[in-house]
C-alpha cells in the first residue's frame, strides 16, 4: 500500500514537472508573428533599419522622419506582436505622429517579427532592446528629444528601461502591468497554480530567464521623467488598477493618468478612438516637449 502511494506521488510529481517544462517552453518560445504591412501602406516614406543590442543581437525596425521634427517617438509593441500590430493599429498611429511633426522609430523586440533571437526572455534582456533603439535614435537625430510609447508588455519594458538609466524625455505607457508574473498569470489562467509556479522555476533553470525580474511597480519611482498612463476601464487582460497602482507608486507630480471609461479590450484605446487618443497624447507631449518658439534676435546696442 505504501509503495503504491509513493508511486502515485512520484507519478504526480513527474506530471507536474513535464507540464511545467511544457508551459515554460510556451512562455519563452511563443509563436513568431509575421510583420504585416509597412508605413508605405499609410503613404509614408520610411527606411528599413538594422541595429545591434549590447548582447550582439540584431534587431530590425523602420524609421520615419518628419522634417524639422520636434521629437522622435520610439514605439514598443505588445508581447506576441510586431511593430505593425494590426489589433492596435500601430501603422495608423505611426502615420498620425508623423503627420503632426514627429519622427517615429518602430522596431521588433527580440524573438518577435523580423528581429533576431529564438526566445523571449520575459523582460530580462528586452531592456537591452529599448536601450539599443534609443541609442540608435540619438545617434541619428542628435539632441532632438526622444519619447517612448509602449503597449502592454512594451509599456512595462519602457518603464523598466528608463528606471535603469535609458534617457528619454517622457513615456506614454498604454496598459502597463505591475509585474511580469501578474501578466503571465493573466494570460495563463487555465494553468494550475502548482504547475505555474514550477514553470516559473523552469524558466530560470532551463531557459535562463527570470520572469520575476520585470517588476515596474518596484522600479517606477526611479523613472524620473513624466509618464502618461493610459488604460481601458474594462480591460480584462490587465485590469486598469495596474496603471493606477503604478501611477501612485511613482511619487512624481508630473505623472498623468487617463482611464478610459466604458471601454474594454487590452491596449486598444487608440484603435477604437484614435482622435481622442491623439489629443490626449499630444496634450501630454506639449507639457513634456514644448513646441519650439522662434525668438527675434536683436543686435546689441552700439557704444556711443
């Protein structure tokens, strides 16, 4: 009888172990989505860009230059998506920014779209992607201000990267989450708790990434630049309380929060109400990067 109980316990442990490895593999090796469309579809001129991260990974993106741009917006897409994410109309958003006098740099995170990398590191290394993207923009545009505009996972990565020293003038964080663990749990509600916890451990031991390393709630107070948090009130993937908690934890009077009433969907506010979204973003940017003012230069008075 005892040996039967022991055998069943061993069998149960093996089932949990194999299930955990399977889930961990799914968490870090998500199916790559093809980039669908280009800025040319929006009537925009653009340049295909390749650039390297600090760990020598090749990322790909595109740069759209607005003549006399007052700032450059670097876009960071949601997990499992690309720089041309159709669900969130990122191409249209890029067009709207360019038409309003902003240059735009959109790129694919590692293991996404056309960028290199076989696995998602769940926030451990993606901050290097943002660091490299901002560095590229600074080399190209000089002293022109840089803004980060991220969605979901990308918004949380942007906050974390800035907290760790990436220099920008401001961040628009659309539907950010407070921690990677909460994000993963929300996307895998069907996974039993014991398997989920074992999968987190397997991510560390087998795939060399720590899903608990990305915790914007812990690092947001170190961001040090103005942030606009945007969230749909009825977001069922990442509740709006995440943005509210992040804003409260920032302790920065320049933080702005826009909870969009009577809207659901995850990071889809722009796709559903683009004009109102752009008005709110531009209002925030006007506070962060005031429009250039031309001053008349007077000749110094001549000595008599």
